[in-house]
C-alpha cells in the first residue's frame, strides 16, 4: 500500500502543540454500521507509532485504545471537526498523549509518550486539595464564531473523586453536559462560556443539582488557558454551607430567645421597681430596718435589668450580619457623651477627644463600643478621684504584624484603678470580673461586647495597664 502524503505541519495540527521528538502518526478511516461508528481502520502507521503501540498486523485502532476514548472522544472529533488532545493509558507502563484532527474524511492521530516530567506534573495536580478539570469549548461550527454548545473534558486530577464522586477516567474524554447536565440550570455553563469567549477569569459559589443524583454546593474558579481552552478548579463546600446555615439558624434562635426573655423578664422587673418605689415613698416609716432590705432589693433589680440588656446586646452582636457605612467617629463620641451626661457631670469627669477618623463601620456597634469603654472608665476609678479620660487616633498607616491591611489605632486612656496585665486576656471573657460586685457594679459583659464588635469589623483590641496607674485600650479598625 502506498503511504498517503500527510501534511503534519498544517495550521490545525500546529495548534495541537505536538512535541519535537518523533511522534507516532496514524491515519484512520472511520468504519460505520447503521450510522454508528464501529471502528477506525488504520490505513497508515509510521515506525514510531508501531513501536509505541507494539503493533503487529492489527488494523483496528479500537483494539489499541481504551473504550472511553474510542466511544466518546473519537465520535466528538468526527462530528465537530475540532482538534482534541487526550491522555491515554495504553498499558500499565505506557501513558500516551494523543492529538486528533480530521483531514478530509479521515482522522489524523498523532501520539507520543508522556514523559517523566509530565507524569510528575500530573502527580502534583493530583496532590492539589482542589479539584481540577481542563476543558475545550465545542462549537456548532469549528473555526467560526458560533455559540459554544458544550465542553470536552480533556483532563482531570485525582481530587475530583472526592468532590464529584467520579474517578478521573469517568470524566476525561466526555462532554460536560453529558456527565453534569445541571451546569445549564446552575449558571456555571454560562460562566465557563464567558471565560472561553473573553479570556477573563471568573469565580462563583454555586448550588448544583442534576438528574444524575449529584447535589452539592461548589466554590468554582474558571481560567482561560488558550483559544477555547479553560481550566476550572473547584471544591465541594456543601458541609461548610450546611454549617453556616446551622449557625445562622442557631443565632436567629438565640436572638429570638433573648428578645422574648428580655421582654418577659423586663415586665416583672418594672413591677418590682414600681412597688419597691411605692414602699420606699409611702410606707418607709413603717418599714424600720426593712428599708435596708428594700434598698438591696432595688439594687438587685437594677443589676438584673442591666444583665438582661447586656445579654440582648450580646445576642444581637452574635447574629447580626454587620453592614458597613461611612461613619464619623467624632459624631459617635458626641452622642455617647450625651447619653452619659449624668455620670460625667456627677463625677466632674474630664474627657478630651482628639479628632477621630471617618471610616466604614456599623454605627450602632460603634456606639456600643465607646459607650462600654467610657462607662468602664467612669466606673473603675478610685473613690474621690476625678475621672480623666483621653481619646486619640493614629493612622491610617498603622500595620499589624500578621495583617496586610492598614489600620487606624484609636486609644482610650483613663486614670482608673487599672489591673494587673496578667489578666489582659481574661478581662474580655464573658462574666469575668476582677473586682467584687459590692465594690464595682456591672454584669461582666461590657468588654466582651467591645471585643466582639472590634472582631466583627476585622480589627483587634489590646489592653495595657498597671494597678492604680490607669488603663489604655488600643482599638485597631481597618482604614
């Protein structure tokens, strides 16, 4: 038989990135039965190809290659006339990379042995914690700007089995929509098509469901790798989404409980306060030593009211999806000082406030933060000492050792009783107190609320103090 003249330097063939080393080359004639592709008859096979395939007199191409490759990839190339590359495990010791393209009515197959370098690269991909699939866009008409109709999945790493419950060999050589039909409904197909058309990478977190039984949440990134070639990396985040949903439901239940408890508990407290006030004003002469007991009852009622309010605030902070807006901290401090006008005036406190920044924050939470810090500074002061509180800001070019962002540092300093710095973490824990309730009132939640607010804003709070030397709280908020 005269060997056909094959132009393996054609433009289409060059696009397949054939290696310089001698490849195997085969020209194949499709064999049909009742319109179905039954085999590809080898009409030409060069010497390198015969050596790689260990060819004898067998003229059936199907006899040399895995069924998934013959049944999925070969018909796709014939139908679309689009060139394709695919990796093939021919024998346990031989892995080939094959490039297919149509030449007239025949198929040209060029193949070469996968080198150790490529195998090492595949090993690296298989070790990736993310699933990776490389795909080629399939169009209605090859070499024309027709719409993308599907994607041929050409390669996949081992991690896909964890996320998709399918082995790489169950994916490679098949079209995206035949294996994962839910990509249309989920919108992922349109994302992949945009990446292939524009070359711009895209990222999405998407719920996926299809008729094959796959149902999950995925975090997906798609990156263009060349003309009509894209690579997608993804992770099954279903468990993470479920955990977030459970946490959201738990927080909503906590807030609902706190709101109901606050309302139901505040009502009897109001009655206790009211009747206690009546006893104190109308029947004080008849109470005798009972007046002291009445005062203790009223004091306990006030503490209970403060605890309920702080618990409600704490629950709201845990559940609130923090929304940010432009906030003027100077205005916030003006409002807080107005709310604390009575204790400030009674204690003749001196509060100095240097200009503070405008930043993106939650205004309600900022009020809670400064109200708790100023209330503490007014409260934890030695008897007979005039409170002196100084608030200042530095930045925005303040950087933390483990953060890439720039921050403002806002310092709230006082001349209070201070604390031993061995307790500088303990003071932020819920219900932790360094002093007895009889000496200093409070619920033990104020600084816990402050820390939660700072963390909600992606910041950090530090406390520095010495006993009887005052305290300084450093709040770092993103610039």
